């Protein structure tokens, strides 16, 4: 989809769909809608009188122009109450509008955003939200379809602005494009089937990102992990015929600063549960158990283009978790790169094992603070549903920074308690730790297990088990992988780089 900025008068813009915004008060005087209403002989006013709910959030109404305008049709997009408008809602509404236009087989969509700008939302911020939402809403995953999709892709998204503000708008557009495409990369990685998206293919994707953005890259093979003593990761990997990979991407945006923030993403490209095998129903969804790793790759793609003044390590331990005669077993005691020993209670608690070694390695590489993302526990889904990701942290300052970034992007996150009493559940009688504390407070104890390998390094764990996938279209989400975490981590990097 190409994004264009033009200064043509709105009534003269040639497109399949002209999208205009209508707030819930249904007042159109002095707005773009009033200009169009006059040209159309009062059709919009008639619509409002006959359908007073047309300004409610997400409402879509179509008016055909029959040649009265250069645009073939007008889409009236309900914006809800003006006082409740946020950048996240602008993003979501843009996605809703684009999806509706796409279903109508529109090849070109045009809109104006100056009617959305306020003292709180300047032109650049609004342009970013509109473009970001458009890219996220128009996303389709059609790699494996042999027949033409019902909804065709929009080719041109046209933003109308006056000449004096065009350069300001372009800055927001560029940022929105970068972030939108970064999220869509993460979505693609999650949506690909596990027969394709193997640890090796994750490494290939990382190499493409490194080449495009001139990032440093290191990929550890199995023999390298053996030399590094990554016994926890290797234990998980030993049941699969797919070779594990440890991916390291390095972005240096502040060469005079020796501090590094590590983004560590769980990369289990298929999780059968291992010997503690999962039920067959919906097991195919476990192709998305690498969503944390996908988010880190998407983040590194975006950071490499936005170039914040900060140093970032992107680390993704990748493996499958499979049952076989070589697989690790419940009752085993394994070691880890840190030297700590772990009693295996269940082989379906594998993500925390590979993250343990990845975090230890991140510290070895010089990470001064660590944020990990993982589809870690069903317990987090029970606690927070598919609305919010759960956080566990050992550092209030860093946790607040992550939450602040999530609030800026609209990716909801909620900090869970980390009381010392919870750690009693992961103590082992025969090893230093056990990899499951049982059903009670499962999201918390899983996070605290990872925390045992962080020690005093500032750290935030983000459990995205409930938010990494959507079973319906909603706002800027489509069915399938959501790419959750990408926007928050990019925003966090930007925030840290402007201090």
C-alpha cells in the first residue's frame, strides 16, 4: 500500500472511497463533512437525521456520490464522543475504516486528518496514528491461499492536507509506516505454519533485518550453545529434529554510552508440550509460542529505521518443544548457563527454561537492564484474559517506564505482585529450583522463576499469552497474530533515547 500526501481540494480528490469523520454529537458545521454535504445536496444531514447513531464509535455508513464528487463513494466513520478521543482510538478507527473499504474492494482510500487534530493531538501524532492504524487494519495473511482473496488489497492511501503543514504530516506518516510494518512482520512470523517457521527460518528472518538496517548479528548454533553451557535451552531442544538457534541482534544508537537494554523474546516455534504433551484440540495454535521472539524481531526492524539514541540487544532463543525418545522428561534435573540446577516438574513449562539461558547470556553480553516477552502461561490468560499482558518485575522504575510506553501505544499491561512468599512454590527438594510452582499464581511464579536468573539486573517480564493472538477482528487487530509488544518496545526505546 502506497501512502500519498496531496493538497487537492477535498471535493476534487479522485479515489474509490473518501473517508470522513463524524463525532457522536453529529455536528458537521465547519467540518469537512459540511463541505461534502453541500456538494451532495444534504445527503449527510439526511443520514444523521434518519440514523442518529451514525456518529457512534466504529459505525460505518456509505453514501454513493453518483458523479457529484471525484470520489466514487463517501464513507462516514463514527468517531464516538470527541472528548473521549485518544491516539489509540484514532489508530483503531483508522483500521476499522480501512478494513471496511477493503471489503468493498476499494483500491484507493482518501481522508483528511486536520479535523482530528487538537491541542492534545498535534498533526504529526495524528498522522502517525492514522497511518499506523491503516496499515494494521488492512493487513492480510494470504501466503498459502491459491485462490484470490475476497477482499483485495488497497493500493493507495491518500492523506489530504494544506501545503503549509505537509512536511509535519510526512514525519508522522513515516513513523506510522515503520511501526505498522514492524508489527505486521511480527504478525507474519506468528501466522506462518510451524513447518515453515522453524528456528532456522527465524534466524533467516533475523539476518534479513540485520542486513536491511545494518545491525550487528550473531547466531549461535547447537555446538556454540554447548560451549556456552546453555543446558536448559538444549534440554528443551533435544526432543526435536530441528536445530535450535540463539539469535542476537545489536543496535548501537549511542556509541558513547556503554549501557544496553536487552529485549529477550521466547522463540518456541512449536510447543507440543513435550513428554507432558498438550491435548490435541487447538494444539495447532502452539505455532504462535514464538510470539515473544517475533515481537523482538519486529521491534529491531523498527528501531533500526527510527534510530533512537539508545543501545539495544535483541535476543531470541529458538527451539521446538517435541516428544521423542530423546526428549527431556518430568523428573529430570538439568543445569543451566548460570550454573543453577532445575528439577523438571513438567516439560510443558519450557519457555522459562530457554529464557533463563538467554537472560544469563544477555548479561554476559553487557545488558544493564532486561525486558523479556513470552507467551508463558495459561494462568495469565485466566487472570487477565486477552485484554492485557501481565508484568512481573524486580525494578519499579523500569516497570513504570514499560507501563508508560504501553499507555502511549494503547497496548494494555498490568503489573502482578511479586511477593517473596510466591518463591516458595518454585523451590525444589533436590535442585536449586523447579520449573513449575503449580496452578496457584502460575503467571507470577513462572515470572519469578525467570527472575531467579536476573539477580540484581533491572528486569521486567511481559507475559503475552493472552494478547499475542486474536480470534476476531477488533479495532486494529485482525484474526491471528497481533504483533503485541512491538509498539510498546519501540516506544520505550524512543523514550529512553530522548532522555
